[in-house]
C-alpha cells in the first residue's frame, strides 16, 4: 500500500468528505489551477471548480473548453489523450 493510499484509508475513518469520495485535487499541469505559481490556469480552474460544485448549471463537457483555452493562451492544442489524462488526475480521491 502506498503512503497516499494509506493516508486516504485512514482519513476515511474521520473525514466524511474522504469517506464519501468528495475530495478533489486540481490539476497542476502545465501550472497549478489554483495555487502556485500564479498563472492563466487559474482562469480554467474556476471553470473546473464550477462544474464540480454546480454540475447542473455547467453540464457541457470540459474537454472542448480545455482545448480552446490551451490554443488561445498556450498556442497549442492538447491531444485527446492529454486532456483525458489531465481530467482523470482531477477526479475525486478514492
């Protein structure tokens, strides 16, 4: 068992959000979506968080917006596999 898995397992006993699969870790590639260093990705982090907190208000898929965001700000469009890997990393901890 990895240290991360052990920490999550022990937290499930005491932290309801962990027990209920409601802990999200924002992506950090190519830069953090919420933390350091300050970057344009924070703009996208708000969109990501809005979809978590209010999925009924933001039902559209995130992948097309990610491609457009990266094309506009980084002048390159990520592949479908890159988008999928980024979003999978941002799924709730289990």
